[in-house]
């Protein structure tokens, strides 16, 4: 059987991207084909190259063009795209080319604290300011609306009165690292063997 081929889109440090790459290293059914980034200076570039994973760098103008993304993914015969800290809007025509084949992780319990401009510490600050007692991660398919695609899984962590944006970020990162690769694996295997 041919392996299921994944591409990772990332914009920053790439801790989730690298965690996913390491999770699937030597996997019998799934392989990471490349990391695509819109940021040539992103630490994820060097980290991916250290793991012998191809990196593709496209500027913001190119990543906003669906036909460019489609041609890159078609050429590499990609089955699924994973967004791991990717901070650009994915073009609608690209999403239509890969319906329920683009998987994202959001650092809050959707539908709360999602939407345009809600990423990273902005989310954690909003959660803290609202006095929430819990937060977590949402793993979902991507559709044409920010953070509104079909939910795959959610995982929760408690917030204590002493928590800050920094400690919430750490808790959420721990959930992402523990669960995101496993959920990707279960999702793509179920879709292909189900």
C-alpha cells in the first residue's frame, strides 16, 4: 500500500510541526513530504531541514494564490495538509480542492475564542480576561471560514487563579504536543481504511 502523504504548513517556530514530523518518522502508513512556510526566517525551516524534510518557502503573495498551492501539492501527490501554526488565510479554492483534507489545531475550545485575528497569545489573553475556568485545543477540518470547519476532537485543561498567559500557553502547547499527531494519525488512517 502506498503511504498517506502529508504536507505541513507552518509560519513560526514550528514546535507543533517538528513534533508531528518526529511522530511520523519511520511510520509504516504515513509520511511527511514537505513543510511549506510563508516565512523564510522561521525557525521551522532549519528544524525541518535538520530532519531531512523538504522545506518549500513561498512569500505571502504566492501563498495567497490557490493555484500555486494546488500545483505544489498535486506535484507531490499530497493527500492531507496539516496547519501547524500557519498564520495565513488558506485560499477558498485550495480548500475546495482538498475538502475535509486540511486539518488545523486551534489553541482554545471552539466555537469560543476563534475567528479572524484569534491566534497564539491573543487567544490566551482573551481566555484569561474572560475569567474562564478551562481552555484547551480544538482539532478540526478547515473550511472557508476561520475556525468553523467540522470538529474532529477537543482536549481540555483547567485554568487556575494563578495562571498567566505564559502558563496557559504552556498548558495548551502540552495538549497540542500530546494529542495533535495522534489525532492526525487516527483521522487519516480512519478515512483511508474505514
